[in-house]
């Protein structure tokens, strides 16, 4: 391979190795195992209930807890590990375009988060809702779609955030908890600025969610998420071009 | 001071600091005084006193938001009083449901401040400096729990006082109003003590397992969210599927148990969200057990930690 992308696979491999060897990745795998375990509990009690499982596991556990936690850790961890250890200096000193670095880091983080969240939903869906027939298949497809859109948007958003502030982890989880959780039920207009709603909007094109869940139409949701991803990646590249080393303050 | 009281290089308590050049002749206050000082300093630290303004932002904003609605009711108490006397229905905040309504803010308070209390000492590896002093490992852990509990209790009790003052001012006769309101308000004190002790021991026990503040904050959030959601989900399914002892699972939830326990202190019946088979007293017991278990986890952590 030649051209600007020659370093791409190497940075991807590096980032994957940095993330996979950590204790928190193991904890995230345990977290992602939770929806399948709950699906097993449902089956153990002989319940095959598509809308019940969607409303009490996919939405409150997969979408509200697993997806934000996985993406915030992988998204901020992509540059975070290098930043903490100071090795980002060696990466930036290489003659590699900054956008290639951002793209490779984002690719690796998105891939990790996709594998984890999509596998979690697929396994849980296969255990509990797919046996219920076509309705169950489309519910699983809907939440796989939500995980894909959510992973792409959240990871690029948190990756960019981690380049602008050292408190990205706490800000990111505060965003998903306070802004998307508490405030969006009070102020419906927030739906346009909420990744959770983009994901739900995407899910809505596969499976009819109950009316108050998805506030955006699939077209709006996908357009807004595309804009978010492009803007976030552009901002991250711009920030990395003006990168200044700072002292570690936790 | 007599020579017998002097601590020198040969006596255990002075072995590290007294190198034999210059002796400390003053009074030594001992272990309890050291634990008390640690308690006071960490209580100040939770609220950001003695730290920069940025450290005061999170605790004061979150605790302020928690009591904001009670103060709002206090500020408009005269307007509300005239509306009530003209026969209108007014929805007021009550002592027994205030924590239930706004508990998320206190969870965020714990998430923001518990890592402040225990993580930095591990990150900068200064625990050995504490433990070579008169203070022991258990004293350290208990002083930290006590300080976060006190801070939470303050955050909890301030809106109760505001509600009490507001309710008294709404009545025409102040003295008889105090007599009426006091029995209704007093159960808030033991209820808030239990809430504070339970939330503080859970948060510190969990956050003491990571030296990084951000990771322990994430872990705390994950714990509170999951332990609220998962037992409720399993209970709903299992109850439907005919497993009768599934109601015990609800006792594992941190916040729902606390709101159930609050209802016991106020002598209120539980709402229909709770399993009908368990009385409010079960939740009080569950919360007391959780204080014990998480304090034990914290003590265990500090007994084993490499200082």
C-alpha cells in the first residue's frame, strides 16, 4: 500500500492492542454479557415476549447503559492511553497526516464498540425474541441498527471530546445521563441534539417502537448522525493539527 | 514534660520522624485525634473548602439543585398559602417523597465526590504517609466514610429544613403550626441518616478500587444504574413466571430500597411499584445490611491495599 493511508492499518493494530489488554475492557465484556444473560432468564421462565423484552432490556439496558459506557470508554481511550503515557508525541512526530491518525483511531474504537454492542444485542435477540417469529427478527434488527448508529456517533463524539478536555470521560457520561436521560424528557427539542434519539430513529425504520421512544424520523436521524460524524472527525483533525502537550493532571 | 512521655527514635510512634537530631517535646494527641482531623479535613474536601473554586462547583451545584425545589416552595410559601386557603389544589413537596423525587441528583453527588475522597491518595501513593502516623488502616477507612456520610446528610437535611420553614409559614398561627409540623418532619432525621450512611458506604467501597477518579466515577454510575435496573427486570419476569421468592431481589437495589426504607420511617404504605409481599421494614433491614456489607468491603480493601 502506498499513499497517505500506508500507516492506517498499523495505527489501527496499535490502538486495538492498547485497548484489549486492559482490565476495563474485560469489565465491558462482562457488561455486554448482561443482555444475553437477561434473555436466558426470560427463557428460563418461559417468556417469549418481543415488546416486553424490547422495552425492559434492549432499551433500558442495551441502549441506555451498555452502549454509552462502551463507547465512552473506547472513544476516550483511543487517544487517552497515548495521552496519559506521553507516547502520542511519537505518533504525531511521524510524517503521517493528522486526518489519517484520527481516521485510524476512530476506526479502531468504532470497531471495538461495534463488536461488543452488536454481539450483545444479536446474542440476546437470538436467545429471546427471534424464536417469536418475524416480529422478533425485526426487533433484533432494529436494535442492531441502533447500536451501529449509536456506536458510530458516540465514539466519534467522545473521541473528539477527549482531544479538547482531560475530563472527557466524566463529561461524556454526564452528557448521556443528564442531557439525553433527564433533560430530554423535559425538553423535547433536545431530540435533535441527542445521539440516543438518532439511534432510536434508525431503529424505528426496522421495527415499530412505541410512540414516545423515537422522536425523529429515520431520515432525519441518519442525516443528523452523518453530519455529527463528519463534523466531529473534522474537529478532531483540526485539534490534532494544533496539538500542544500538557502535563498530566489525572 | 517528663522524660517518660517523650517519643524518641526508640519508641514506636516516633520511629520514622524522630531521627535523633531534634525531638518533639509537645503534646501528642494520639490515634483518635488523628482520625478526627482526617474526618474534618475530608468533610471540608467533599465540599471543596481549602481547594480551588473549580473543586467547589460540582458539590455545590448538585447539592444546590437538590435543595432548589424546597427553597422554591419556601420562597413562594405565602402565595401558596393564599391559593390553598382559596380552595385550590396545590401540588406540594413533602418530607416523605422529596428524596424519592430527586434522588438522581444525590447519586450524581456521590459519583462526583466519592472518587475525590479516596482516589487521589492511591494515585499519588501517599497512603503510606497516613499509615505510618498514629492513624490505622481501619481508622482511615471509617473516617472517610463518616465524612462522606456527614456531607450527604447535610445535603439531605437542608431541603427538609426549608420545607419545614415553608410549611410553618403557610399556616396562620406559627406556634401551633410548629407543633403540627414537627412530628411530620422529625422522621426525616433517621431516614436521612440511613440514606447518607448507605450511599456513602456504597460509593466509597466501590471507588476505592480504582486510583483513577474518572474510572471510579464510571464504575459507580454503572453500579447504580445496573443495580436499579437488573433486579427490577428479573423480578418482573420471575414474578410473571411464578417464582414467588423473586421479590427479595428488589432488596438489592440501592436507591429503590432507600426510598422504601424512607416510607417505613414516615409510616407510609409502599406504592404499587414495590412487590406487595414485602413490607417497608424489609427495606430498612436491607439498607442496614448494605451499610454493613459495603463498610466491610471498604475495610477489607484498606486492610489489603499496598500502602
